[in-house]
C-alpha cells in the first residue's frame, strides 16, 4: 500500500513539474529528431522508468519465488 502511495506522489510531483515546464524542445534519439513539449518528454520519461522498474521488480520476485519453492 505504501508503494502505491509513493508512486502516486511521484506522479503528482512530476505532473506539476511538467506542466510548469511546457516549452517546446527538440528531442533526438539515434537518427530520429522531433519537436515536442518538454512536459510530455518529462512525463513519458518518468512513466517509462516506472514501468521498467515495475517489470524488473516483478521478474526478480518471480525468480526469488521459484528459487524458494525448489
């Protein structure tokens, strides 16, 4: 439960920060270049970090659970 509350607080802080920094920026990744709002870039970066962290945590828990059963 505490983890969910922490994630919601982080999302709220990032959302407020993103809205206050809404200037357009050029994003380049490998050979891609596009212009987007800084708010969208920040929000998507944090969201992808949360998703990657959740996947890694889930995989680690599943692996640990399998090892304990053996």
